[in-house]
């Protein structure tokens, strides 16, 4: 549970930065949720579940950001004429963010594996490895996130880094090898997708460590919340749009390769076992 004593007073500008970043993230997640549901009919049947997973991810994130937004506004109060926001007796629940990550981060990795042209057995193996590592990464990071003790924060942060590094290793080795079966256009998108994942996920440990950098507590709090929000927008809606682009490219490639008059993949109700998506 977050330590309310650690909540510093904020200037109006600092409070508004977090307020607006949470509000923007709610809008981005909500818009992405609707888009992915509407866009799923524009890709081949076997890729439609991938967009449904994208909608699920952004829908879950939108819900949790609504809860965080409410928690943030309840955690601070502003007296008329005052230049600062002061903490109330209400907790700002950081647990909402970790509950969101626990559900959405494994699904983000499932999305990536699901658009690869690999056998079902290999897909299942990759998903199992990545999902287990993602869960361990989130679960072990939370105790450090809510602790005011530097040693505890660093200790759990180190433990959480182990599955984080393992996920990156799998993405650059096994997923990299699987990309060899893809067209050059899709390879380019998948390479960019992995870089986007690395860049967005790289923000999380920086934000996690901000309270330890001897910064002003208000600056550290605002930087952490804004950083997490920006990273989530990149790692969910923008990442999902890139997954959608890959699915569209593959749909068009399969249509172009189909003989005249053949049932195209977009219309086919079933996918072959070797290229099933999920």
C-alpha cells in the first residue's frame, strides 16, 4: 500500500501535469479500444483475434486509468487563492497501475507472437516463456514501488530486472529467428516494433528509480507519474497500431497471392494449423 506520508505538496503546474497526463491517457486508451474493435474486420480472419487482444489491452488500461484519475484527484486538495495543492487523507493508489500491467503486459507479448508465421507448438512455447516472465517482472516490481525504503526499492527493482532482461533476450533471439520467415516489409515493421517495445519499456525503470535520485519529492512524483503515462500510451495504443499495420500488410499479401476466384484469407472462417494466430 502506498505511503501517504511520502505524498508531497505540489504547485498548481505540477498537479496539472499529472492530471492532464492521466486524462490524455484515458482518452488515448479509449479511442484505441474503439478503433481496434472497428478495425478488426479489415484484416484476415486469423488476425482478427490479435486486434481483439489489442482492444482488450487498451480497454483494461482505460479502466485502470479512470480509477487512477479518480484516486489522484481525491489525494490532493486546493484551497481557493493558494498556490499549492496539499495532500488529503485519501491514498493515491499506485496498485491500480500494477494491476493494469499485470493484465496487459503479458497480452502485449501475446500480440507480438500472434502475428508471426510460426508453427502452433513454437508459438505456444514462446507465449508461455514470455507471459511467465512478464508476470514475474510485474509482481516482483510492486513491493519496491510502494516502499519508502531505498534498500527494499533497489532490491526488488533488481529482482524485477531479471525477467525484464530475459524478455528482451527472447525478443532478440527466438523472436528474431522467427522473423526470418517474414517478408522484407513485415520484417521492417517487426524490427521497429521491438525497438518501440524496448524504448517504451526503458522508461519504466527510469521512472521507478526517480525517487532515489535525490530530486525534490514533488519533481520525482510528477516525473514518475507522467513518465509512466507516456510509456503506457506508446506501449499500448501506438504499439497496437503497429501490430494492426502488420496484420493489414499480411492480409494484403495473402490476398495478392491467392488464385483468382479462390476464397481469400479475409473471408475464410478457419486458418491452417501451421499459421494459426492464437
